[in-house]
C-alpha cells in the first residue's frame, strides 16, 4: 500500500517560523505514531 504524505502548512498571520515548525513537527510525529500503531500486527491498546 502506498502512503502519500501531503502536508500543507497552516496559513497564519504570524511570521514566527518556530511556531510553524512546532506545529508541523507535532503533526508529523502524531502521523508517524498512528502509522506505527496501525502497522503493528498486535496493537497494544490500553484504553480504559
């Protein structure tokens, strides 16, 4: 299965690149975590 990642930075009026980097980094990390969990044969979910 081919997974295409298309990330479009949010349009903000702020000129701070650090904010955009933190947001994009968080989104990317969250995506990688979800992809990792979904790719596991035996997902370890401990939801109460």
